[in-house]
């Protein structure tokens, strides 16, 4: 039975987590402070330690080092309400298995614990841990991210072709597409198919970084370089050294930050804030945006030289509406994922649900589909997802479409049929397959709308 130590100063939360993990078959001890915890892990060999990153009397990163000094094989997961990429990377560089941001669900922490314990077993069997310690170069870290689904639609096949084409190169890639189309998943797929796959993939949401902190996030800082710099901090460029740096919503960077980014890409060198030491970095840049960067360049909102530096190769992600042939694949994948996360055993969708899925226009794309399915699985008590488990916007698409575009349901369906026929060069069998209806149903709808095709 795996034994776990929880270190958390919030007593109520700590005890609740202990009860939950004990019910799941783990042997769990708890400590509310660092001195008590150090006493325990000096006496007992724990398989895993789950600790808060910010304890009132001790720093979590320092405690991580103490744990690893006693037993390098103990897996450590950090809990934090201050989740940021650089902190997480710094922790994993120092030996943490992963980190989890509060608030988290019980299922999320159980999944992470199971992965950490599985990894520990693998390391013991293969000796990977020892070989990694001997490697002086940038070390790979574990990053959990959804895998890319290979679709059967023409749009998906073209996307997969582009990924395979550009991945082995070091070209900078600009990924465009509507919100929710899976830009980070695509960036990770490019990284995984590249010669950099054994090194770090660091994802940064540029829209979430205040411009005053962007320099520190990108390049790091040294202790005392500005108010609040209480310790040295590694930036994203250093963290991604040898690997890939993914900048999501890159169009949100301020003009000043764009200049700094351009200089780092040109010189392949960075300096931490407050330091005079130049650090060489070997980083591949992948960026993403749902805005028109070319238009932003014309308006003077985005530097043209940076745009060309980032756009050595561009990949446009199709909307879900443009790849309806893949709807079944994506839905089944998200169903399996929801079952795993929610510990459910829902085996499929009713015919009425499939019809609703096919009639809906999915403005939120894959992200919306995933959220709809996870919610539906949570509400489902039978073997199949039923219509009543779907949100109102899927059950009454007329109202939403009418408000946004002046479309009725019939106009929307008619428009979909015409698009499918054009896309298949008016081959009705292929169009029916694209729309996921029978050929007879397609003929009936064509006659219903008096389409002269």
C-alpha cells in the first residue's frame, strides 16, 4: 500500500484530503508545518509527498530539496494557489514530479498521484532517474496536455500533413484559428514530432501576463532586482532551453514586450532582470492567435519585423463546423476522457443527441464540445447520454442563431447542406457522409428546401 505524506497548513483542507485518499486505499499521514513534516520524512520512507508550495514557516521549493536529500526516490507533488509556469518548471528542475493548482477536484489529484507512483516504478525498473542526473543539458519535464486527434475530414488531413511537414524543422510556426479550435494541442503535436521532443514544452498565455511582469516572465530576474523579487527566478526562455516555447495570444503583447521578444529571437541570448550575465538559449518558438496579426501590423499595433520572424510557417486550424466529419471521433474521445475524469461508464449518445450535435453550429468549437460532453456525462445516470442532459443552447439553437445572425434553424440547415455539397463537388453520397445523414435523408432535405442543384 503506497504511503503518502500531506504537508498543508490549512488543517481542515489537509484532513479532508487525508480522509479522501485513505478511502482510495492509500496510507496517509499529515503535517501542518515544515518542522513536523521534516521529522516525519526523516523517520519514514514515503512513496509520495504532497505539499503546499507556500507554507507560513518554510518555502516549498526548499522543502522539496530537503525531501529529495533524504530520499531521491520519493515523488513530490506541489500544491499552489499561485500557479505560474516559471515556478512549476523551477520545481520540476529540482526534482518535483508535477504541480497542481488550487482549487482542484479530488479526481484530479488522484490521477496525478497515480501517474507519479507509476513513474516512480518505471524509474526504479529502468534506471532513468540516474541517467537524467548525469545529463548536464536541459532536462525534460512532464507536461500533461490533451493529445491531438487525427481526423478523417479533408481539413484534418491537411492539418496533420502540415504538422508532419513542419515539425522536424526549427521554423517558427504561427497557428491561427477561432477560439477553442485546439491551438495549444496542435503546438504540442508539433513539438512531440520534432527533434526537441525530449526537452521542455513551455506554454505561456500572453493575454494573462501584465505588461509590467512580462519581462520577468520571459527572461527571469535575480533576487533584489526590483520590489517583490525575493528570490532568483528562471524565465520562460531558460525553462524552454533545448525545447519549444509556445506563446498563446501573442497579439496581446505590448509594443515594448514585442521589441524585447524580437531581440531575444534575433540574438538567441537573454539576460535576467538585474543581471549582466548573458545566457545562450536554443528555443523553438510557436505562437498562436485568434486575431488577424497581419491587420494588426497594418494598423501599427504589431511590429512587422516580429510578425515575419514568428510567421516562417503558418498553420490555420479549421473550426469544428468545417470538420463535421470528425465530430464522431472528437465526441467519442471527449466521452472517454469525461468517463475517466468523472469515474463514470457512459457508453455512448442517443440518436436524438447525435441529431442535436449535427444541427448545432458549435461557435466554441472543440472546447465547447468537450465542456458539453463532460457536463452531459456528469448528469447521465444511464448507459447513454440523453437529450435532457444537453444545455439549452443545443436544444434551442434557433433562438441563439436568430439573435446573433438572423438565422432560423431551417436556414442554418440549408446553409450546411449547400456548403457540404460545394465541398464535395456536389457528390451527394459524399455530402451525405459529411453531414452524417443517409443519402435518402439528404435528397429529402434538398427537395424540402427546393434546392436547384
